[in-house]
């Protein structure tokens, strides 16, 4: 049996709606750990997800796949709009 690492994050999109993001595999240890440390210290970053797998089941669900890229606190106008 192969065990896969999984970390589930509950996020809010730009409209304030909840979005569930599931980090799989290496994303749990790298980006997931960094996000956990930020939240534990009281910092709530903006997270941009590129090439995630999107599902719509009682709300939006996003999962990471091998081609997914996560950007923590990206420097772009869209992220600034979410921060404000």
C-alpha cells in the first residue's frame, strides 16, 4: 500500500467564498509547511494557484497535481486587491 501525503487548506477567494485546497505529496512538506508556519505566526498570506485541478462539488475544490505551481504572497495587482 502506498501512502500519499495530504494537507487540506480552507481558503477564501476574492469574493469571500470558501475554497478548499488539497495539497498532495511534496506540496505538503514544502509549501504546506511554509503556509502552516505563516498562519501559526498570525500572518495570513495570499495564495495563487496555477494549474490546479478544479472540482465543483458543493463548492469549489482545488487539488494539486504534478504541474501545479503555488505562489505565496505573489507580487501582482490581483494579489494586492485581495490584501486590501
